[in-house]
C-alpha cells in the first residue's frame, strides 16, 4: 500500500476518505474525488533542483521510488504570432504529450500498491504514455482504443512499447465504459483521468508556469475528458494557498465544435452538459462526447472567471499551421486548439493584446503525421534534372 499522508475528498458532497489507490468515486454520492494533502514546501530551497515533475515532490503523493522518465520541465516559448502569448510546449515530454506528467504518478501508485496490470481507454496519448511507463515499471498494459480513430504516431508508440491493444467498436466513451466495468474487481489498475492520483502529476504544469513566467492573466487549455484543465487550476490554487501568489489566472477551456458538450452547455447558459453520442473532429485526441471530469472543469472555469469556447476543425488546422510556420512549433491538431481559441478570443475582444496568455500546446506534431501532411508539395527530381528552387 501507498504510505501517504494525503486524503481523497469528494468534490460534490465534501466527504473525506483514506488515500485508497482503488477508490475513484465517493462512497456516499458517487461524485468525483480529488486528492489533497497538507501543503508544505520552501520554494526558494527547491529552486536549485532541475525543473521536472518530481522537483515539486513535496506537493505530490508520497512515492518512495517513482517510475519516471524525467518528464516535465517543458519549454515556455514566446509566440511570434501574439507577443504576449507564451506556449507551454507539452509535446516535449518523453512520449510527446502532457500525459507523462500524470502517468509517472499513476504508474508509481499502481506499482507501489502491488498491481500487476494496468488498463486504460484512450484517444491515443494516454495510451502511448501508459504503454511506455508500464514497460518501465514491468507491468502488463491493456489499452482500449476507439475504432479507426487513433492517430498513427500514437498507435506506433503503443505497439512499440508492447502493450496489448484492443480496438473496440464505438468511440472513446464506449471504450471508457468497458474499462470501468473491467476494473470493478480491482485486479487491473485504471489509468484514466477519473484516477485522482494521475491528475496530481498534471498540476505541475502550473508550478512550471509560475517558475518560468509568473502568473499569467489567462491560461488556455484544449479540453477532452476535462481532467487537465482542472488539474492545472488545482496547481494554481495550491500556489495561492502556499502564499506564493495572490493572483490567479482565468482559465479557458477550448473544445472542438463537433465534440463540445461542455462548451455548448456553458455558452447556452445551461447548468450541465448534454452529452454527445457521436462526437466528431479532426482533433481526434479530444473527440469525446461524455467527458467524465466535466464537473471539475466546470468548477475551474466558474471559479477562475474564465470561459469555455468552441473552435471549428478549420480553425484548429489553421492554428496548427500558424504554430508550425510562424512559431516553429509542431503540434498535433488537439494541441493547436489553444492557439485557435486565442485567435478567436482576441477577435472577440475578450482577451486584450497587452494581457499575458499561456497556451498549453498539449501534444507533438509527430503524434498525427497524417494531419501534419495535409498541405505540402514534394518536387521529385530525376537524375540530371535542373533544380529550380
Ligand atoms: N490534448 C491532447 C493532445 C490530448 O491527448 C488530450 C486528451 C487533451 C488535449 C485533453 O485533455 O482529456 O484532460 O481534457 N487525451 C486523452 C487520451 C483523452 O486518451 O489521450 P483532457
């Protein structure tokens, strides 16, 4: 068992529970759980440590020997497109997405609690990350993917790391339902973002933003299953609780138009999302119709006085191209949704040019080579043919 000094708290009814690694929903009301512990850290003392997830170990679940690939410590790059926009390039993580930050914690918890096998439903990136970290931990890894929807680079990673792959008839939400069924017996450890331990690792994005830039006015995050935006917000709130800042950023969640249950509800003043049975978008990573963590994301945007918005596939692909061709940053479509969102919000006048914005670019271009190769020409040159540049 994990020797941990934290607790799990229901975000719905506030009930508190021992830090049981297999508890994912409130025993009283079935609400989502959040991991919490007493926060103590001396920020100037840790300044000499290399920036990566475990730099902030005092604020994370207590793990004796983390299974780590030195994740985190990703670049913060000033954009050429908007001078006050900074790109937190999560594609620079070991398996090419922010998922590695959570995976180092979740896989370590799985290992320390004695699990032999892990299981996850995924649109691709969680699968790549789980497969790599499970390999490193010596755990069996079972991956459940939506049929014909996962980008090639992600599939290649899962295959290379030797996970057992199931492609199920249906979409991500159907795959997640299967995973939830299969984990009821507590023989397989689930790595999806209903796992509050995993989200703890992801909150280190905020700690790094604070270290690299201070607290921005806005943070823009692509939203799928809605875990990451809430993890990032939790990180910022903890910096405030620690007395390190008074200021908090406003959080913006971007969803793709055809997969936007949360943003649609927010924008039409509903009190909860109407789930979508057949989500669709070119940004396959965020092609999700029933986001499990929507209540956490909803609270995030409400508390921070931010907003949700939708962007079209055309806007996503245009932003992906701009990031690549003006900023030199290669993003998969879902990652570029944050830039698409910023362009829209500047046009709408919600974000002013002089405000500091951090865009979370969540995944690397090589994850989805087909989307990266939509707009290019190759000039074939025969032997002895004159080359015209
Ligand atoms: N961006 C990328 C590149 C992702 O892979 C995901 C989620 C998100 C954004 C959204 O994050 O779900 O926390 O709101 N991908 C998951 C997966 C669903 O299975 O890889 P979220």
